[in-house]
């Protein structure tokens, strides 16, 4: 399953309150427009739409606990792990790296899909 693990627990409430929608139209349509936070402020869910050869709606989960933060696909939605799904996760990863400049990726299997920066 595609995932990214960061070396620190990030402030999910800060990310939640500052989140700006992510929309990419080419080469693959990707929309991440909403964000939901749990009452303990330890997990975020981001409904995501990817349009490639077919439409996929799924959730990306950001989980902050202990001394790490993980981005992964929310297991209950289980989309096909296409290039577009991995690009969506990469765009969200870049968003986190730009907001929290001291975090570092310690583990991932989507490094080819994380943009180098804007």
C-alpha cells in the first residue's frame, strides 16, 4: 500500500486549519478539496478524486502518533493503486513538507511521485 512516514509528529490541527485545496488538471485530474479531523486531533481524512481511465473516489489518511506521522490510503476505501492515486499522495506529501519545514521522510514507497517543490 502506498505510504509516507515522517520523522516527527506534526500538528494536525495546524494543517487542518491552514489546508488549501489541491487541484491538478493535467496529466491526470486530481482533486483534494476537503479535510476532516477527529476529535482527538490525531487523524485527518481527506476525500480525494482521481480521474484517469476511470474515476476513483477514496480517502487519504494522515495519522500523527508517538514520534511520527504517516500518510496512507484509508483501508476501507481501497482504491486501485494507480499512478494517479500515487501522484495525489505525493502532492499531499509536498504540501506537508512545505508547511512543516523541519520534518523529513524516513520511509516511503512512492518517492518517484513526490514533487521536488514548487
